[in-house]
C-alpha cells in the first residue's frame, strides 16, 4: 500500500483531472489534457494496461482527432496500408456491390486498420511518467461539485474534475445514474492473423459477407500486406460469451460460422492464434441528443457516454472525438486564447467549479447531439443485416445493396461533420 500512497494522495490530484479507465479513450483524454497543460492522472483497475482487442478501423473523423492529439503521423508511418475499396458479398461468393473510397463525397477520406494495443501504447508513450496509475480500481464517485473518488480498497482521493472513460459498464456512469446498455441480441468474434509470406488475398479492401437467413455478417480487411483482421457477427443468447470462454469452444463455434464462406475465411480463421481471438456480446443505449449526461465536475466519454454496436465502425472514432473536445472545453474555460500550456496548471487550479461544470455540460450537449444519430444508425444497420432473418427481408436487403447500396453521396457522410478542435 505504501507505493500507492504517494500516487493517490489527495494533494497530488485535487487540482487535476482524474480519468477513470486506462483504455484507448482514457489514454487519449490524458494526452489531450497534457497537451493543453492541464494536470491529469489516469486510474486503471488492472495491474497493467489492459489488452485492447485485435484491430480497430480508423475512419477520417478519427484521423482528425488523432491529428489534434499529435499522434496521427506516427501511426500512419506504422500502418501505411489504406483501405481503398468497400465490397459486399453473398455467401455464394457473388459480389453484390462495391465502391472506391476515393469516389465517396466529402473526401479525401482516410481508412486504415490499426492494432488496438499499438494505438494504446502510442498514446501511453505521449504521457509523462507517473500519469498512469495501475491497480487503482474505482468503486464510486461522489460529491459532484468537488469530486471524491473511492477506490476498491477504500482509499479516497479528491479531484478537480473526473472523466469516466471506463467503458460500457462504467462505474462513473453508474455513480451518475446513467442506465446500463441493453443487449442487442448478437455477438461478435474478432480475430487477427498473420501470413508471413503474404495474405491469401492482399487487396486493400474492406469486405463484408452477408449470410442468408442465419443473420451472419462477416467482415475483413488487411492491416498490412501480411496481417488481416476480421469480425464475425451473428445472433446469440446473452450467455453466449460465457459459453465461449474456453478458447477451444470459441474456435469450434467460429469455425462452424465461417464454414463454406468465400474470401478464404476458413483458412484465415484456422490461421488465427488463440491470443488474437476475441468474442464479446454487443449492447447499446439510446443517447439523449443534445442533453447533458454528467453532474457537477464529473463527466463521461466514449462507451461510458454512448455505447454503440460496431455496425458502422464508429465506436472508437466517437471516443477519440470526445477526448479532443473535452480537453478543449476545459482549456477554453480556464484561460483565454493564446494562453501558454506551461501556465495552464495554475489557471486550472484557480478555476471555479461552477465554471468547469458549465463547460462540461455544454460539451456533453454538443457530444450527445453528434453521437446520438451515429448510435441509432449503427443499431438500425445491425437490425437490417444481422437481427432480421426473415427470408423476404434478406431478399429485399440483397436487392437494395446491389441496386442502391454503397452510395458515394452518403456512404461516409457520418465522418464529415466532425472538425477537430485545435489543441
């Protein structure tokens, strides 16, 4: 416990932002706050930064956020391969439709797959020593005007502002009375596999395979010339993940789902090591557009604010947008334009809690207005492609995709409204 005493001493955090959660959103928030000069501490429940899954697709709005955080070029240099096309297939291998990313309106667009753990380590590398505090699980947050954080071991610390970046089952969100997400009725396998001699099909395309009445949807894209990422979605009972906790069971279930699929999916799955195979159930929650979600000097971001299904690949992007905007909102409240980051710590310490709370509510209204339609769009897309298994609906779905799908005017329009604040 002595090693934690200096870490969690009230004097060390009472004039800083405490971010709860050391995932991608929590680390990105800390990077943004550090960049503008606001002191920050990240509390992570695990003994080390947790594994963050296989890969994540970063679309144009996410790259704008990463640029604001100052890590975009580093990541681009490590992940040079762009996704250049989007394609949809039937189980038979028939291609329903395709679209070049360059033809989508509002461009240029940028789509790249990143390994989640590398994104996490890149963000962590931007932070000064001592910012990230592991083995520091949070049990509750109270006294919203002058937040008090109680850890799982009973230790209490103070903070000027608390940002909950602790995921879909957020402890901070629960302290605020935010409802838990609702199970969406389906699960998703995620996998990443390497082919040292080159991918079986190295085309730089995001490809989706739509099953017939089983509700199965499979997606895959290359991360590099030798590495591929894929996901396999399908209806499942809520206890399905528990059933698949054993990797052998999970692999057997996954192999059953991809049997007979095109795009060499059986070979890709067979080539996936157990440590790169993940499964999770999927849930979301209707977001109150234009409404606040926090109280006092406590707010939430990412999945804690707007849990979503991955049906449009915007969960990570929305979280990164959140991190830039909350850092900008706090900076702008504490100091006028042009204020030096080196002077920000004193300005933040002197800021009135009421002013900080007002800034957080304004930011939450702005962010929920932005994210609510994306969560709804993802939910509807999943219902159309995964949940609804009626044979007539499947026929109509395939007809629509082959005739009107992948419209260059609308395909990536949800990435366009976000213009990142300058940090």
